[in-house]
């Protein structure tokens, strides 16, 4: 395969998935990892992608970009998010009270949760609340507050006051980025207090994050990895990151 053909295939994958890894590309294109790294460096030098440790991401998902709109985020890595959502929903027992953070990955728990009974779900996500409210076996509590335009999540003083009075069996947390040293990161600092209270309210805190979140960073720290009970991610996560998480004592579920 010519270099130009590889470059076209790599660009197509990056655009479709949002992120790629060196090992993944080496297997798909049947070339050495050295060649893949050289290809990625070339594409990055031309401004077509952004290089990351172990791979590359799309330009519009670069490390310093702001949070994309909800509809745009929902399309990224959709198959991985659906698997993560199904696996996370299996961790929920009938009769529990759970918190669902706003996010396109936590949204994928909605359909699997409809088979549960006597479940109370607290969420600050308008889209999630709307979908869940159509299931008569579920009790839905919408966290009030200021609604973010284009994101459809609530935040602010009213949301914080409400969450201070919530006790949950499990909190399912979303993230804009995961840093192996700094922890869980969020693009919007004003959302952090709400996320912090969600963490404090749950006896167990389960992070839902597809592999692309580990190739990015974001402005505001939410919490350290030591505050997370378990991370549910997908098989696209590199073994290097998997081993690093396990070395830190993080329980990991691969969907």
C-alpha cells in the first residue's frame, strides 16, 4: 500500500472515530508501528490531525478545544458508548437510587434501564430525564438549575442545593477527559461543583468514558482517580493505559 493510500485511510478513520491508536492502525493497515508513527507525524505536520501519546485525534477534538454541542458529541464513538451504557446498566440493581450525570455516554444507559423495576434515577440531563420518564417502572428526579444552551444539563446554586440532599447507591459519572495523573477533567468549570456533589452523594462512583477521553485534556479538574470506584470503558483503550490504571488500583471494566 502506498503512503498516500495509508494517509487517506488514516484520515477517514480519524474523522469517523474521533481518535486512533498506533497499534490499532498497524494491525488494520498491516504495516510496522514505526511506519504508522511516521504517517501520523506527517499528517500532524500538515495540520490534518493532532498527535497524542500513542495515537492521534481529530482537529476539532484537540486538547484545548471547548466542549462540542450535545448533538455532535452524541455521534462520536457511538458503538463504544452503546456498549459502555449496556454494561453500566447491568451494574444497577432493582430498587436502587442512582445518579446519572449529563453526557452522551450516560445517555446510552437509558434503554437498558427500562427493564429495571422500582428504580429511582436522579439526573441533571434534560434529554436523559425526558427519555426515562416514558418508562412507568422508573422514578425520575430532575435536578433543577440553570440550563446550559446546546448541552441540556443543569448547573448552579439550585442544582447544588438539591444534590446536597440526595443519597444514592451509585453515581454514574461522565467526563470530558481523563488524565492518568490529574484525574477526571471537565471543559466547563461551572459544572464542576455539581459533579463534585454527585460524587459525594453516591456510595459507589462509576466513571463511563470511551477510549478517546484518555487522549484529551480539559480545563477544570473534577476529582482524582482515587475517588472513582470503577471505570467502564471500551476495548479501544491501549494496554499501556490499562496497565497504568490497574497499577493505580483502579477497577476497570472493558465493554
